[in-house]
C-alpha cells in the first residue's frame, strides 16, 4: 500500500511538473513568435563596448582615476560606433545616437551621462550618488547641486553599462555595478576627514546598491560605513516574474528569436535614459534585490543590524516599477531603532479621484499609518483636505503614537493623480523631464511636457510611456528634508 501510494504521488508530481513546463514553454514560444512582428533591433541593441568596466577587473582598476580613465575609453568607443552607423539613421529624427539631434547627449563641453565630481571650496562632508537602472548620472544632478551647496564633495557615479547603449545591459551583471560602487565609496571617503559625514544616496536600482554596500561595510574593515543612507524609490523588490526572464534571454541567443532578449524595444529619443529594456536587466535587478532582502533578513535575525546607519527614504505610494510594500516590510520593519524615516507621497484626492485608486494602495497606506512597529518615523505627504490641491506633511515620530500635521507650500498640478517611480529626483523645471520646463529653446527635448492624444494601438510607443509623470511637484520638499538632515549633522559635529 505504501509503495502504491508513493508511486501515485510520484506520477502526480511528474504530471504537475510536466504540465507546468509545457505551459511555460508554450507561453515563452508564443511571446517569442509575437515579438518577431515587433520593431527591428538596431545597432544599439546588438553592439558591444569592449572597454566597459566589470567586476573581474577589480585587481587592475582600484581607484576612481583608473575608473574614469576607463570611462574615457568607453565613450571614445561609443563615438566610434555613432560615427560608423550615422548613415543608417533617418535625417532630422529625434534620436540620441544621431549627431546633431536634440536627443544626442554629447553636447559641446559636456556629456551629462558621464560620472561627475563636484568640489566645494571647503569640504565638510562627502556623498556618493548612485543612479537607477537604464538611467545615467543626469537623474541625480539636481541633488548633486544641493549637496555641493551645503559644502559636500559629490561623486555622481555612472554605473557600468549606462549612459551609452542599451545593449550593454544585455550582458553586464549586478556584481559589476557593486564593484564600481566600492571604488566610488573608497574615493569619497578619501576626500574627507574621518569625522566628517559620509553619505550614500541611491535612486531605484541605485538604492539596492546603496543598501548592499552599507550592509557589506558593517563587516568590512576596509570599507567605511556611511553615516546615513538616503533612498529614492528604492528597488527593494521587483515583480517575481522577472526570474523567468532568463528563459527568454536563452531563447534570444537563437538568431531567429533574437528579439526575445528584450522586454521593450522602443526608439531611443531620450538623451539620458534608455527606452529599450533587455531581459537581462530585469534579471539582474531581481538577483540584486533578492540578495539584498536575504542579507537584511539574515543580519536582522542574527542581530547584526544594530550598527546600520539611519535610512531616510522617499517613496511614492503608487509605484509601477518596484513594490512599495517591500520598502516597509523587507527594509524598515527589519531596521533597528536608529533614527530611520519612511516618507511616503500619497495620491491626489482632488475631484473625487480617491474613489478610483486601486484598493491595494489604500490598504498599504492604512498599514503604513496604523501598523508600523514604531521603530522608525513615518511621514505621509497628502492633500490638506479632500478637495484641496495643496498638500500637508503628516509626521509620526518613532515610538510616538499620532501624526502631527504641517502645511507645505506645494500643490498637485492639474490632472496629475499620483507621483511615479521615475519622477522623484526631478524638479518641475528640469529642462528634459520637467512638467514646467521653460518655454525657451533648450539643448534638449522637453519630454516631461509631452501629452499625446489619439487612438490606442496606433503608436509603437505604449500610452504609459507618454502618460507617466516625469517630474516631482514636491521636489522642494525632498531637498528641504535632506538639507534638514545635513544641518542636523553639522550641528552635531
């Protein structure tokens, strides 16, 4: 009887597994065939920049000067590719790889996609800035100016594979980014005194890297632990389906299915951010976030987070790219009582928009405001009242029940119902992504002001790409809170 039962269980298991694999293979092949009818791959989807830094070179490239020298070679190689393929591009088209285009980031005297160093007259601290996936240092340039104005040496570091061609993200690993972060952190530490504050700020995927470096530094004598960690839209968890992107990636190595290696294939009209997105990029984000989550959980269980520096996080309640709930559950609930704070930007409740918000977002907001452990402060930026576009700060100090309200001098722009993952680091006046970019002719296209109406399905661009808010109407509040921390540390020093 036991053997018979075991055989039945084995057969049932084999049937379930076989059925799952059959369904998975069918879905993968169906998507692979559908992608063949989509946009063709261009040279920026297939070329390789051989000079790009990777983690296998950490014994050869150990200093920022060496890293930047390699970056020079990377952009020289990019220019060679641009010149060699210039004849394949349509004239007057908005394309970041067409010389003379407004979208081309290589302007006279500057390329804001490259690593940047800012030096104050007298350094009173140092900060390492880490941009997000598919982004470039441009995304954090406004915050870089804020830290510089407060006397900080600033290193706004370009991650390997970014700011050049999206094909680079088809082959690089998250360990390559972390190796660059370690080089950057060492350099920032060398620019300031041991008693001066050392900060790390990470945006999106850079948030995961900022946490990974900070966690590792707690047990590495050679790595200086940041005095504070600042996070914007941190990538603590992504869609678990990203783990299956490796299957499409493998299939894409067959020439017939080469488009399967790409989740998105769009025109590259954005000067500072890739529009196309390879499967490998999603897979590397999944691997990185999984590693960070497991490390946080393990260190919390063993009591090793007691020396973790305070974490100040800015996060939109609604975020399509990362899981907002993971910021609370997998990060803040695991931190010690160390002065950390979670700042959440609520949705806009003007004109009864609140009744159309997905229930999952309402439930999460309720949890944040009522179910926290009390180990960290919670702030919610929300409408002063249901039909008032002006906003207020509702703040609950760690371990102190009840929220204290403070009116803020900011309001929701008309027809904007929420912030987005990509909006937080950009003020409304940003010349590329700003909703209120100046009307004067600029060197770049005003992508933040693009509003296109028409029939769905007519364009190769998805409506979400044109609809998504690209700048933050409450950016001034982000700067205010960061500056408050800087001034507090200054007084403490």
